[in-house]
């Protein structure tokens, strides 16, 4: 018996979306830094 078996579809979706948001934020930060580096040249 696992905790995730007890979650509703909404809860699972929310968790997935949070993971997605976190990933996109990290990607965004990397792209911002890359843009700064490229801009200096």
C-alpha cells in the first residue's frame, strides 16, 4: 500500500504540474544566464 495509491487524480495532476513548473523555472534561469553571457560578447 503506497501513499500515491490514495491520491485523487487532481492531487496527482497538481504534483505533476508542480514538477513541470520547477523544471521550467530552472530552464528559464539557465537561458537567462546564457543570454547574459552571449550579450557580453
